[in-house]
């Protein structure tokens, strides 16, 4: 069993409140459901322009885990209201 963990740091330059940030994150999390991953906000819950997300997937094939996390990164890169400021992928 291969576990892939993607830690993603996001910056929301146009967010003016926590409500704006939550709206953007909610939409992003909805889009990630099609990839069958688990998503949690790990840090910066009280900051309205930053978020750190933990995204996890599990599969018996390393190539599928890599592919899924690649799709997640592509979706994050396509966010119009957020910028990726950091990313880290780990496998276990």
C-alpha cells in the first residue's frame, strides 16, 4: 500500500475576509472530490490570506498515487483566486 501526502500552501491575494477564503477553499475541496482524496486544512485557519492543506491518497500502485497528486496540483495551479506558495509531496 502506498500513501501519498501533498502539503500545499496557498495565498489568497484578493481575499478580504475569512469568509472569502472559506468560499474559495470550499470550491476547491469540491473539485478535489473527483480525485478521491482526503483534504484537511492544517494551519492558518485564522488568517484570511493563507492556508496550508494536507491532501492524502492511498493506492496499491505508486504510479497511480503520483498521477492523482499530479492532478490535484494541476487543479490547484488553475485556481484563479489563489496562488501556490509552497508544496511538498511525501510517500510512505
